[in-house]
C-alpha cells in the first residue's frame, strides 16, 4: 500500500504509538470515534487526503519521520497543496539538473514526447484487438507513428505543437473504444464536464504527484522540466515523466473502469455552484461512493505488472516510476543517457 487514500467524510488521520490510524466521527456528533484503519508508516510513500478529511499534528510528524508525503486534493482531484519531509541533500544533483537544462533541454524533451506518442499508439494497437472493424483506430495509429517520426531535432515549441496534434488524434480514436454507459467524446479538463474526463483528470493528478514525490525524494527539483516550462505551482519535471505513463497507466485504467461497468453514471454528480473547494458550476465530480471504488481499483491497478520494452519481465507501476527517476538522475550526472519508458503490450 504505497499510497493511502482518505476521502471518507468526518475522518481524521491520527497517530497511535508508532502507527497511523484513521478514525471517523459518528454522524450524530457523538464523542466516540470508530477506527477504520491502522497502518505502519514505513509501508507508505504518500497519503492523499481528498475533500473534508483532517490530519493531526502528531500524525503529520510521524509521516515526516518516515519520509511519507501528504497531498491535499479537492473533491474533483485538483491539488490544493503538499507537505513533504525534508528532501535528500543532493545539491550536486540539482546543479547537474540546472546545467543540463541550460545546456540543451531539447534531447530530453524529445525523448518524453516521442515516448508519449509511441506508448499512445501501442495502447491503441492493444485496443484494436477488440475493435477490428473500427476504422478510427488504424488511422490514428498510423498518424501517431508518422508524427513520432517527425518529432526529431526541433525546438521545444515545435515539439509541443506536434504533441498537441497527436493528443487530439489519439483521444478521438481512444474515445471510440468506450462501449458501456460512460461515453467519451473529447478531452475536457477545466473543468471536466463528464464522468470519463473526471476519471482521467483524477488519475493524471494522482500519478503526477506520486512522481513529484519520487523526484523530490531523489533530490531533484520537480519544478524545472524540459518539455514542460516552469510555471508557478506546477511540478514540470514530474509532468515530463508523466507523459510516458499517461496512456499505459491512466487511460487503460479508466477504459477498464468504464467498459467493465465498475464505474457507472450514479457514481458521479454535477457541481451545482461553487462549493467549499471552489469547484465551478458544471464540473463533473465523483460521489463519495464513486471515489471509494476509484481509489480501491487504483491501488490494485498500480500493483499490476506493466511491460516495458527493455525489461524481460513486467514490473509494478511504482517500480517503473522509480526506475525512470533513477535514469533521469544518471542522465543529469552524465553517467548514462536517459532512456524513456516504452510500453510493450502483454
């Protein structure tokens, strides 16, 4: 259980001796709290607190003592803030990162973008096995491969232009693979206006901040990316690494939730007005029951082995994320050129 998700109303994360417990206040306002969970902090990497969930100072200190990060999210998955233990003192690694960025960011930016396009095409090929008569899929696969070949030595702006065109092509074909009650027409983010976009956004945010925690723990600066420009409050380097994992992890996960009818229309509702989290009117949000299902399925999905083109055996997603962070650190130090994650369908 590398990530603990807390979204139950009236819940509090507390410390009990050297363990963390999750308690819930009675709905009638009574004093006796129910203990829902007990976990050792050395089993965790991140605690995600969604909505009106509380944490005590003692629990926060115990998390820091064990290097466990905490992240607060709104009910739609928008990050409100993070609390992290002191990062490892790798000033030399950060200096190497800054030098690499000033020297020439293009090779790494190209690697992230090319891996994103290749992995998106691979996921569509995987989907095509169940939709052999769908004309959108082979056309999109061919176009993604062609755009990947065009994505060579060029400026970051040009890379982003190709990446944007590829993303539109990919989502048009990907949307045609939804066959349950949850359909998908186009990618909409701010705010997500339908269940599938809500699921995609939530998954991307969770994975981004899991990567950001690994990057920061390794001693790198998560704010300075190569494909994504620095922006206030944005973990640009984590977003760079996310590009390689969007389609193989989050998109495949959401497609599974929808097509197996694990998530259904009754697990979502529309925000009627600006709520206490500042969610805009019309935003599609998961219900509390929906979030429980999502988090349970997400935790199990991250433990499932994922195939990489350069590994003989599949590895859990968390291990692959750590591997890519280590590869990036080696590249910054000049000891090994960065090799992006390339998905290999099972």
